[in-house]
């Protein structure tokens, strides 16, 4: 604690001079420490390097200025000792996942990494900050894509008029995705406040995966509608279609990253919880041993109480952490209350010995804290504390891969059948209808197999069926010429999961 006082003085100095050019040497000199000693105790106390902390504080204050003032980005950059707009933007985006301009525009929808951390495994983990950065970037990209879509209305004459409803649909779905990601961001932030919220990681992952799926479906449906358009209209909307494709791709990438970050974070938190649980048990054992020792004087008539207290402490001490449960601890609290009742009776007879019994109340307090800790753990976390073998990592199993493939290809099959109906007798002769029906049958077979397998040998057959269907669709699309745009688009979309 003695070394922490200079660190607190140092923090005050940083706040006072945050807009100046600061160095480690200058700050160390301010508290009369060597540079080496200052850096070491600063990291021990704060969980990060000196200049890392200074940078974080500057960016936090700069973010407040961006949200709360009309000062230019360059003025804010210079205020917090950045030499250029580019350097500030680079540092800001690396820390928040978005540019200063994007933060100013969308700050109410995104989060700030490292805003509040406790002294625990969380302090040493960058996983939470990385998730916030990923989500910030994705939320801003979704909102920008939706905004660009709204600008498209009326921007290209008749073409835009015809597709107004398409753009309304796309922008609304994309805004909805951004709102869902904002809720995910709130869940991630809740983990930093209450680490047992890590038990909600399955809900977080499902929400992110749903958002990625939403982005993919929106991009797919927009692309399909534009594929049906006349060539000049397709060209007009090509850039916007590419934005939706990029959003979908980034959502899929972010989804995978967030799974990895949550696995890393949960491992650290569970490890930290085991450490905390062990410490609470140890504190209770030491309190019990000390209470029993105070009552062990053979000249006093309290040996039976000392024995009862020691018995509980020794029993607790003999258990492996994996064997301790909230139920057991609650039972020990009840047992110690029985002993306390007997002690209270003795105190009535000899009140001058009251202080000898104080240790029992302290023992009960420590047992209560341990019981409360275990009682508040989620079922999932308790199993981890108890050492039950359980794969807490969320992995992309073979079953999940094939299930996703079945869903994606099933959607494309659904739209292909619809396209065949739309083309109808006006554009398809009997041979073309038969050829496209064969494609549908191959895709249907692949989807059915994917729904019911985890076997790699089946995977090879699924891939073969889909490749054949892809090549046959392209051939039919080519023959359909200008009317084959949607069939060609569906063929290319069908190939994407195969490549993955």
C-alpha cells in the first residue's frame, strides 16, 4: 500500500497535465522514483503501462469532446498532444474501432473500451475491449450502409423509383441489425461490471450470429433483386450491392472473432473465480482455527466449544475446492450458529469472557461470505468451480457446419424455385425447365444430406452435388442471356458456402 500513494499522486499529475507532452521520465521524477521502479509499480497498481494509461485517458477525454462539443477533429487532436489529424485518427480507431468522425456521429450507439475495470483477471485481458471494438466498427458500418441506402432513393432517376421499396426494405433491416448489435454491446459491457455475466456468453454469440445472418440475407436479397434488373440498372446499383456484401462479410468475420474473445474471457474469468473461491475458503478456515485457539485454554470450561469450531474449520480445510458447494457452506453456517447459541449461554454466566467468543462470530461472517459467493455463481460457473469436466469453449462443430450449409443452400433452393416460376413459359422451354428441375433435385438432395450428417465422406458427396448444380445453373443462365441474371446470381451465391 505504501507504494500506491505515489501512484495515486501520479494519476492526479497525469490528469492535471493530460494536454501536455508527457513522458515516463517526467512522471517518475514527479513522484521521486526511478523510471524502472515507477513503471513496475504503476503496472502492478493499474494493470497497464504508464503511457498506455495516458493514451487511454487522452482518447477517453477526446471522445467526450467529440460527443459534447463542436470543436473540429484537428483542434481536439492538438488539444490532447497529437501532432496531426492522421495520427489522432489512427490512434482513435485502433482503440475504439471507429474513426473520430464516426464516433461523433454515432457515439450514442457504440461503446468505449476499458471505461471501467475491476482488479481481477479482467484487468489483464484485452478480450472485452476487442469485442467492443469489433461491435463498434460493425454498428457504424451498418448505420453508414443504411444511410447510404436512403440516399440512393431518387438519386438515379427511374431506376431508383422502381426499386424504392427494395432500398426501404434493405435500410430498415440494416438499421435493425445495428440496434441488435447495440444490445449485444450492452451485454458485453455488463460482463465488465459483473463477471458472472459471462454465463450469458451463449446469448451474446447467438445474437451476433443472428446479426451476421441478417446481414447475409439482406445482402443476398438485395443482390437477387438487382440481378433481375436491366443491365443499366444493375450498373447503377452495383456499388451499393458491394457495400451490403462487405457488411455481410465483416459481420461473419466479427462473429467468429467474438466467439474466440468470449472463450478467452470465460477461461480467464473462471480461473479468477476459482482463485477467489479458494481465497474465501482459506479466509474462513483461518478464522475458524484462530477462534478455536482462543478458546483452547484448559483452565477454561470452553473446550467443547473450541472443539466444535475447530472441527468445522478442519473439515472445510480438508476438502478440495471441487468438493465445496454452496449447500455445504450453508450447512456449516447453521452448525456454527448452534455453537454460537451455546456460547451466548456461557456469556450470560461469565460476561467477562465475552471477547474470547468474538472469533466465532468472525468465523461465521467468513463462512457466510463464502456461502454467498458460491450461492451467486451461475450453474455453468459452479460446474467449472467444482471441476466437472466440461467443454466451456464454443466451437464450430461438424454438426454446426453442415447445419449452416443446409440452411444456406436451402434458402437458395427456395429462391431458385421461385425464379423458375417467375420465368415461366414466357422465357423457359421444356428442356430448360427440365434442366433447372434437375438442378433443384440435386440441391434438395445435398440439403437433406447436410441436415442429417457430420460425416466427412457425406460431405464430399454433398460438395459434388452442389458443384454439379452450380455448373448446370451457370450453363442455363448463359442460355437465358439477359433474363438469366438472377439464376447466375443464385449460382454464385450457392458456391460461397462450398468454398467456405
